[in-house]
C-alpha cells in the first residue's frame, strides 16, 4: 500500500460559489498510475465544503450550475446569509477583537457564520473509490469544492490524499 498527496489552490470570489475540481483530481490519479485505491478530497477551511454532485450544465449569470445554486438557495433558508452583526451569536466581540489584533482582519470579515453552518452540514471532505485507474463517480458525478464564505475573495487550498493498494 502506498500514499501520495497533492494540493491545489482555488481563487474564490466574495460570494458563495462552487468549483469543479474533478479534472485536477483525475489528472492526479492518472499521474500516480493507480489501479485500485481511494482518494480523499479535503478542505482545511472551516467555511468551505467538498461535495459530490451531478453536473447540471445550465448556469446562472455568474456561471454557477443551477443544481449547485439550488443547493445554496435551500441552505439560505436553513442558515440565512449573514448581513449584520448580532444576527447570529458568532462572531462575538472577543473573536472580532482577536481577528483584528492577531490576523489583521476587518470586523465585517467575521460576518460569515452562515458559511460555517452550511460547511458543517455538507462536510469538508469526500472519499472516492478508484477502480482500474478511474474515479468511481457514476455517469454524471463531479467533485466540487465550495467556498461558502461570502465576505471577501480568497485563495483557498484543496488537498487530495491518495491511498493505493
């Protein structure tokens, strides 16, 4: 058994958005010459997610696939977008003070509680089987990285961890 890893970066806008990372994942698996195994796709960011979903082709004006936009719309009913301080308990005054003093963050960057809640429901990783060198995703399956923090553009990291047998 052997293990290999790779990380990619994704530039994200100041809105909730999904990014198809399937091609990068397929390239990684192919480059490693794996026959059978598993690969984990993981985000270390607590307001991001990794999901498996069907590719729906049609998109919004921003380029978001309609099925993924529907997903965001449903979650907006469960965890409404954070628009002002005090809407949620988080972030509290200590968090905002520490973010400013320790990380040079602006107070409004803390208005991302909805992203954290949605991330905790959707999850930050997926495990995908590899059989005969190919990801087992089904006929229409794709791997999406989602940045649910809508307060600022960011550079995000997605990790791939491959275990081959």
